[in-house]
């Protein structure tokens, strides 16, 4: 855990997780040691005409709402950070288990060096059995997550267009198109957050705010072009998630559990990002302006991890 690690990542050469301390601080003194530098990928967001957003919800409530609600002394409690830390660890541990799946651990010579191993990863098998189909989204992912200069066509795609291409494919998130490794990790993360904590994940594409990326974003600037709640339960996504869970957690069959997840629901495209949290009715959304971290904690296109 490092104060200047951003984004968090797993390194197969060291077998270690490198975790951003922003996720863990509990006191104001701890917070002050953490870097305030943005994830370098944030700068890539302005190269396209849509925003890629996500959040975890419990019913019609943001499950991470307390993440940045420190008390008057600048303190957070463990329950404030629990879900976000769980999400982060599930994602990074999925990378670790992908590199060295449980079924192969007994077969790896103790004195073998990493570069001597020729291991087929679970993500290799996922790619072979059920690859993602959209070259368009793979190109957009290169822009948003690797900083590749967009073509004029990529730079002009609207949120509605991106959603129309994303919907029929079998990824759980746009970040899945960054690499086969992120594809696997996103499937595992969303599945286990639903199964272990009962929270569902929203993924959405909205208009890009006219003011650009700032610390304060107006909800009305984030008009929903397409969004879905609980996408991992969509049949084409659930099938791939079951493959991943069977390989990474072979001690238990999760296929039945995945089948019991609530069906995915489309978010209201007539709303802005904040209002769209209300699915099936509920109290009206009051604040007209919210900090971006409250709207979607530290997530602007790229998740805060590799």
C-alpha cells in the first residue's frame, strides 16, 4: 500500500498487489500523506465526446455514498471503506489468480523462475472460448486507457452510439476492452460484489460535460445516452462470468448462484447520471451539484486500478 501508487495494479513478476493508499486512509493524518495527483488516464477522457461512468448500488442508493463522508475530524470508519476496498481487492486478486490459477499451483516447481514458466492463463481460455466482438470499442478503449490518439470517427462517437455497440456484446464494462486481463477481472469483480455483498453495478455512457473534467461536475451535464444495472446477469455476460468463477474459485460452483441474480435493468435515458440511480420509482433526487467523487468515486472513464 503506497501513498504515491496510482492506479493500483498487480505485477506478475513480483506476485504482489500495489494498492493506492487513497482507498485505505481512516484519519486526516493518514489522508494528508496520500498523493493528490490524478490517475494519468484521466487526461485521456477529454479526447472523446462521451463519459464512461459506473457505480455500485444497494437498491436505489449509491453503495459507496459514505466513502468520502469523513466526519468533522476528517476520519472515516472501516464500514465507510469496506465495499470499495472489497471491490479493489476482488479485482486485483482476480489478476493474481488469472496468472497462477489455483489448479496449477501444485504443478509449478518451487525453484522455477517466472520467465521459465509457460502457463496458459484463465484469460487466455476466456479469449479463446468467448472473445469480445467489438473492434470499435477496442479502439475506443485504446484511446481512453492507453492514450492512443483517436481517429476523427472515434473522437465523435456519442454516448448513445457507444451504448448501442456495447449492449449486445458480452463485456461487463468498457474497461474490459482494454485487455483480456481486464476483461476477466471486471467479470470477477462484478460477480463477486453481487454474490458476496448483494450490490449491483451500474455502467453507463453519458454526455461529456461542457466544462470538461473538473472537481465539480453538474448532474445536468451528464445526460444519459445508455446505461444498465446488473449487467453481469445478462445471459451473454453471465455465461462468461461463470467460466471465470469456475476457474478462479474451483472449490465451489457459482453457476447456480449467478443464475439467481436479478435481471439487468436499463437506466432511464431521459435522466441525468444522478437521477438515473432511481430505477422503478423512488424519492426524487435533490442536489443539483455533487462532487465527482460522490457521483462516481474517483472513476472517470478508467477504474482506479489495472
